[in-house]
């Protein structure tokens, strides 16, 4: 099975900071990677798919990059609404979908 | 507007069964694969199972294989998860979600239904 490892687990940042979260796959997943945002008490919402495609309605300060086994989610200028937990997910087409363990973005 | 509404959660004892439902609206239900994802209290997301639009294909996480069964009724626009032989470690908020055609992430999610397995 493909394992997904995110880093860091927790990130403390201030409004306006540039934030980067890394996700590594245990084997190549091409660009079949998504990023989700989850706020407390809410369902996750899709931010990025196919590693770098921005989901409709998601602010342009969010961006994704990478391919193969290493991926990043970048928030160019952190806003108050962005404090949340972020998950990566691989969907490589082998009939399993795997999430990373999550990265909590906290207020510094 | 896509809407997914889960129901059927509750408190059960270890070894018992429960069936979750997810009522879908706002899209052509039969055209899309659907999935269940769970989240234990204070923990991360775990994919559970997926079913294709016509029910031809189903897949399960190893942690639930042989105990859970995913199904759907396209005439009722409803997704199901039959959970048997429940264990304490199955305690979680269970979300249903929709996939896009082809190789896909989960683009719409319900708000979840809580399953608690405890004696």
C-alpha cells in the first residue's frame, strides 16, 4: 500500500506569512495528489487536485506543486480563515485512496 | 447544489451491526462513484470504501474488509454502508463523499454521522 507522510505535523504562523506543507508518497503517484482543508467541526473541502490544479472557488493564494513522490502545498499570504488542518491524499488508481496524517496550521 | 446527508450513526456494543445511509441530491447520482471516509475523534482521515456508479466495482480498506459492505440504490439516490462485527476502533465520524469521473479525489462531502462502539 502507498503511504503518505506529511510534514510538519503542526505549524505556527502569523497572518501574512508564506506557509509551505510537504507531503511524501512511499512510491511514485505521478500527479495524482489532492489537498484538503478541514476546519474544526466541519467536513474536509477540496483545495487542490492533480497536484497543482486549483479547485473552483478556492483563493489563488493556495497553490500546489510536485510530482512523483514529493509534493508541496503553499499558502502565499496566510489569512485568518486559513487556520485549519490540511491533508494530502493520493488517488493513484490502484483502488485505494490514502491520506497523510494532517498538518495543523496554528496562530503564532 | 450538491448535497450529501448522512444518517444512521449511533451507539452500539462491540460485535453489533449498524447501517449508515447517505442521501444525495443536486447531481446525477448514478453517474458518479461514491465513497465513505471516517475520522476517529481527534484523529486524521481514513478512507473506508468506494463503489462505482453502477455498483459494478467496490473496494475496501484492509481495516474493514470482510466486515463492511458498501452499496447504493440509484433509484433512491442513496449510498449505504453496512457495518458488521463492529469494534471499538471503528468509533468515528463517518463521511460520505462524491468522486468525479476517472481517477478522482473527493470533491463533495457530507457533514458526517457519528458511530460509537462501546460496551
